[in-house]
C-alpha cells in the first residue's frame, strides 16, 4: 500500500508528526521549571483536534445500527420461529440447530459492529457508498499502517 498524500489526511488526525529530538552529548543545562513545563506542553494536541467530528460519528452509529441490528434481530427471531415450529408440531427441530443458527446471527452482529465503524467514510465531506467496501479497504489500510508505525516506534 502506498502512503496517502499529505492533503488526503483526515480532519481529526494531528497536523504534524511528532519526532523525537536528536540525541546530543552536551553538558547538562540547568533550566527553570517554567521553561520545562512550557516545552512539554507545546507538542501536545488538544482534545478538540483529536475528537471525531459529529458528522462522522453519526455516520458510524447509523452503519453500526444497520450492520449489527439486522443480524441481532435475526438471532432473536430464531428463538421465536423455532418455538412456533416446535409448539405447533410442524416438524421436529434439534435444539443444537437452533443454538448454532442463533449463535451465527449473533456472531454476525458482533462483526457488524466493527464493520460499521470501519466501513463508514472518515472524511467529513464524503458520505460513502451503501455497503462501504471501498471505505472499508481504505480505512483498514490506514489502521494497519498506524499499527505498524506504532510497533516500529516501540521496538
């Protein structure tokens, strides 16, 4: 994956990458406490700059509700439908089948939560597509590159 150009960064990403200062072997300089606290506070990013914009968070919530809500509703309706089938005696239904089908739907609901967040467009101006596959691949690539850079920093 190629790194994205600087003008394509997200609005809630920090504008500058913080770099470690170069190590120099100089004589220790005594600084006052005021100067030290002033230098420590400069590179910090404010909470407003790091917050996800309301438009994007609303888009994520809608997609999470759709991609999680539908499979979860199907998982709950599995119990109701199986109860109706067994109580009316239409045919014998193994309890393991009901369990596996409902667990499958609930598992899809859990995956739908993650897919709803990642498949939403993280750009404020871009709405994105209905299923969001293109946004998913773009956002997944962003997350992987962020994880890799974090791992390289820690090593």
